[in-house]
């Protein structure tokens, strides 16, 4: 029984996708390869309602293929994020608050 408890504790400590609160900061981008990003955060897993909330506050995302920065707003999204095991990518799963500097 003791070995089972230790195994469960280790599994919890080494889980690759532990959720945490993080502030994603930067300009909103729509990139064909990676989708919607904000700073070091991937916003592709958000619900349509949460995405609309971000766009309403921060403006439409910049399109990377055009090379034009049409939206110069700096957006701050406080969100629940998970670090994915494939690298340093943080995936936002829930938005807590949104603010922007225009």
C-alpha cells in the first residue's frame, strides 16, 4: 500500500500538463502554422466566447503572412495555462481577465 501511495505522489509531481495561472502579454497574432498566439501563449484551445472576449478588448489579431502589423495594442490576458510536454509552449485553457494598452 505504501508503494502505491508513493507511485501516485510521483505521478502527480511529474505530470507534464499541470495547470497554473499565467499572464500572457504581447501582440495578438494569427499564424497559419501555430494558430492564435499571444506572447508565449497558445490561445487555440479557448472557447469561442473567450476568444471573442479577447478580440473585443485587444482588437483583431495581426496576420503573420502579410507582414503588416495593423493592431499595435499590447494585450494582457491572465489565464489558466498548461505547459505541454513538446516544449516550452503554454496553452491557455481558460481566461480569467483581459486588458489592453492601445
